[in-house]
């Protein structure tokens, strides 16, 4: 089950405000016989607008409240007084939000930039008053235009986090610990699988460069089919520019059957490719984590050799002792800067 404070999918119902009715009225003043029509127009209904907010990271608010309506326009009045327009309803959403039509599933919009706006449900037009229908041959129209109905629809929102670097690995590989060491992000950290049930974003700065790193929840075999919520987690990998594979040597040190750095790496690659084939071509770096558990250079070489045999050049680091972190950050910053 996902963390209660992180929601990356929701359904919402939107209703643009109805317009105001046009007014049927005639000018009536002393000494002004046959003053003519003076009915004002109705006001326009407000629209429901989605706006990208970089300060948001979840669809939690819309998960709890599903119905949103903009204000309706006011009706027209006599003496050519037009009704006021209804206020727009602006809903803030995280960057990376995909908007789909609930019935067809078609993608209608993607909110990717701060301040980006999209009109999700348009308000209805205001009806014209009878003054707008007067002509030389029809000087006293006894009718006005009715209000326009605001647009009404169900939408499905999906969130894919936006980051420069995505950390992928098995549960308990040390991804959250790395993010906490490199940035101000403070994800929950513990020594058991599936501690991370939501992506965490951290800003990493070095010299005059900065990039965003995302801690993607741990993947397991079958993730692309939904095992361990993997299909939902893999969605967030799609918007990262570089993949950082974190391979944990602890299982082989603990004698866990079938767990080796090369087999773990291949399993992760398989899940990524099975979910979205283009992920297999995404730039990647492979790091062996928890170097503090493998101090002997000979043991490190033994663990890394099968990866090198596949043409992969892994590097070692330790988020506990800090070994290799500076090289890791500089390499990622250079890679991000070149893209």
C-alpha cells in the first residue's frame, strides 16, 4: 500500500461555471415614451484551470476532494447592466502531472513547467440581453438569450516525477541513504525492504552546477507486471534523464541464493526494458553500494568482475563512510550537463 501522504493517481470531476441569463427589459422614464429595450447581457461563467506548481509533489489534496466547480456568471439587468463574470477556479498540481480523459483514456495535457496553465473545463457564455437583438425592423424584442452551460467532465490525473537522475535498485539497496547524504531530502531510512513507498526528490549541488536526483522505490522481479507496486514505481523512471543503477553486494556476502551483483543488474535492466523499451537505451551509470562492507580490494574485484565481463564498468561508493561520493556526484553532474 502506498504511503498515505503520497498519491500519484486520482480522479476528479470538474464543472465550469454556467453563464448568466440575458435580461428582457425596456427603458421606462418620465417624458421618454417608448424608451426601447435596455436588457443587459449575462456574465461569462468561470473556468476550471490546472496550474503547475513546483512546490507540490503529490496529488493528495485531489485524492480526498474530487469535485470542483467554478463560479457562475451573474444575470443581466435592466438599464443595460451586464452581469459580472464568474471567477475562475485554479487548481494547483505537481509538475509532471498527466491529464487523461476518464472515459477514453486519451492524454489531454501534460503539466511540465512552473506556472503552466491549462483550461480543463471552460465556463459557459453569458446570454445576450434583449438590447442586443434590437434592429431597425425589430425595435422591441421580447426575448433574451439563455445562459450557456459550463463544460463538465471527469478527468484522471497521473503523476510522473521530474528528475535529472533516477536511482534504481532492489529494495534495501541504500538508495534513500544516498539521497539523504547528497541532498537536503530526508527520506525514511531503515534496514528492511520497501521502506520507501514513494519517490523522493533531492537537489544536489556541486561547484556551480546542480541537478535533481530521485529515489525510486525498490524494484523486484515482475515489477513491470505490478509485483510490489512496481508498475506504479516504474512510471516515475520515465521522466528521468539518467539512470543510476545501485547494486547491493550484501546479499552475496550473506549467502543469499541467486543474488549476485551481475544478476541483480540484469534483473533491473529486464524490468526497465519490459516496462518501456526506450528505458533500455537511457544513459546509465552502475555503482556498487556499501563499499564499507567490502574493504578488501580482492573481494571488490571478484564481485565486479562479472559486470565487467558484460561490458559494464561499475564503481564503488559508501554512503556511510563517504568513500567515492565526490566522484559519483561529479560524474553525474558532468553527465547531466552534457545532455
